C-alpha cells in the first residue's frame, strides 16, 4: 500500500509513488502555483541570527 499525503496547494489527497511525477502535488498546476509563491517571495526560510564569527570577515578573524 502506498503512502497518501495532502497536496500542499489544494489539500487533495495524493498517492506518494514514483508514477506520480508531481508529488507531493496533485498536478502540474498546483506545483506551478507553489513555485510562483516562492518566486513572489510569499514564503521565507527562517534564518537564525549570525554568530560573532559569522559577522567578522574571514580576513579579520584571529587564528591561523
């Protein structure tokens, strides 16, 4: 029995199997809607605050 997931765009149930080339989406349309949302910056990947080492340029770090 294959796993069933909900399409992230429309919520329709989709079988998670190799034959479904749009997985986890139910269709090419839902896949493109999601891609468009990323392109329009509607989604954002959270980022933690940089550490002190990350804020300092590599040439100015102590050490080697």
